[in-house]
């Protein structure tokens, strides 16, 4: 995706990875889910997960974002959305 450039209404846009103002974040919840999938045999990685995350932190300045109780409780303010895999399925409310 490098070199992705768009002109929109006279403004110049660059790809997210080329904009140095952007931060690369990974939720610790995503790492948790990846670990579960590894243990279930549904995800295979070329490196152990711990090593992969550490490598990305060092190479790409990846920041692992923690999940705090306040983050979870704030979900109460968002509208309910069906999971992508449940579209078209009946979900009792």
C-alpha cells in the first residue's frame, strides 16, 4: 500500500502508514484472542506470539493498548450491533 496517494477537494492525502503522526496500536484483547486461536489450532504463526508482538513493537513502533474496566463499561453507551457472523440469524433480545 506504500505510495497510496489521493487528491480530494484539492487536499493531498497519504497512506496511513506513511503519515508519521499516526500511531500503530494493537489491543491487548486482540492478542488474547490470537492466543486462544493458536491454542485451538485455528491460527498458525511463523514465530511464537510473544516474539511476534515484541518484534513488531521494536520494528514498527507498535503499541499494545490495554483494556481497562472503563473501556468495557463504556460499551453500554453504544448501540447494540449484531456480530458480522450473526447477520441473517435470529437472535432473541
